[in-house]
C-alpha cells in the first residue's frame, strides 16, 4: 500500500489485495510532482500504486500559463479532459483548441504536446489506457498519425 497522503482507509479484499468497494481520494491531498513532459501531475488512480482493479490510470495535471509540454508519445491511448484554462493540444500535424469541458482522445504512438495559451494554469484530467508506464512514455518513435 502507498503511504502517501490521500491514500487513507482504502478497503481491500484480503484474498486478492484489491479494492472491492468505491475508493474516495482528495486531489488536494495527493502530492504534486513535475513530470518529464514539464507539466505538474497528481496521480489519482493507478493500479501499480493502489489496490485497485482498474485497467487505466487517472491523473490530475496542470500546465502553467504560457508554457508548453515537451513533445512525446505513449504506447497507450491517452484522453485529456480540460477543467480550467485555454490552450492547444497538438496531435500529430493537427492542433485542437481546448477550453473547459473539451475532451480529446489521442491514439497510441502519436506525437503530442499541450500549449497553454493563457496566463492562468490549465488544469486537466488525463486517462491513460492501459495504465501509464515510464517505459511506454517516449519522445522517440512518435508517428505523425
């Protein structure tokens, strides 16, 4: 079990070690760290870090005003859901404008990056399916799909 704040009282099944009940977390209590693409991330649910049966990972992320992430690709698919701010999501040769409520699915292996077009932070949720792994996150081997 992960001893980081925000992981308290996760019910588990003794035989399989995985949660069989709803799991509630408070995003504000999850430690934030700057990740390889330059954004700030709070890992909400990831089966490698919590006793969950989920087949995806879910993170809360933010990108500071006027900044952009480093171009990268994932071996997994990635879904972005914008909560606050405005910007552009570059996927291959296309750029998609994002505003609160925008959601975009990015296929595996496609070069992508975000650009915050405003002064305020962009805040967004990221779903990676199957769960994100460091080995599957790369600036190389990006197709322009």
